[in-house]
C-alpha cells in the first residue's frame, strides 16, 4: 500500500472531527473522499498529506512512518514524495507557467537544467507547451489548474492529494480536468486521493468513500 492510516483521530477544542478513521490506497489507485461540509474531509486530507498531525493514530506513506519524522525530515519528505492540488491554484502571479512548475524542483535541490527539462515535459503531457511562457493572468481557469497539477507532479510524488480541484471551474472545463486525473494515472501510474463534493468525479474513481460523523460509512 502507498498509504496506510489507522485510527486517525483529530479534535479542535471539544469538537472531535475524526473519530478513528482507517484509510489505505494502492499504487495507481484513484480514491474519492466525499461527505457533507464539516464532515472532516479536508482535515483528513491534510493529515494524510502531512500538513497536519493527528491526535492519535498511525500513518505510513510510501513505506515511511511519517509521524515519526522530525520537522526537517518531514518537510523534505513532503517536498519529494507528496503533491498537492487545491481548489484555488495558488500560482505566483509574477512568474510564468514554466517558472511556477519549476519552483518545487528547485526546493528539492534540482539543477536549473533538470527542473526546466522536467517542467517542460509535464507541461507537454498536460497540453500546455504553447502556454509555458505565459503568466497566470494570461491563462484560463482550467489552464491555471493544469499548471498547478504540473507543479504538484514535478518531483514525481508517491501520492497526489487534491482538495476540491474542480470546484472553481465551469462544467466543461471541470469535465476535462476530471479526465486528466485518470490520464495521469494511466500514463504515470500516479496514486491520487481526491476530496470532492462532485458525484460525477467520485463515480469515475476506483473507490469512493463517504465520511460521516468522523468515520467512513
């Protein structure tokens, strides 16, 4: 398993959001996590992606006990083995699409030549070769989100976590983006975990799990 989480609990004050969640995902699997607003979907995703720590539980990612890592080692692991895509792309407006994609590669210590080569390859896969030198303001919403996906993939992560990735897109662009996740799985063998309210996207996934009252149904 690429992801193995057991007994994940998380509270905020007196509110227990996650009550002992178990979750796993295999290599190349696309899993949807659904649930009502406030059910704890994003909280769980942040814990699985090491952006937040659980109060209790165990978490292994790509064979590593990430909860046992120190701060610096965890940051390095996150940079190299985890990719994130959010509802809002969070691209840096002063940089081109290519430069935005290259930034995590620089953080991981790759050379300019290697980062540029890999970024151009990803932009080509995502159909954005002709837009590489454009800044975010010159790109459509769908193009901006594809750049964000390329940025998330630049370090060849073990897992790509996506939190409502199509929630800010029109219906046609949303459909194209949904298909892109499965193209990435087929082409790269990418494991993807998606938090979504969209039943159409969830129906396309290999598995769809529903979070209610802090536990999966």
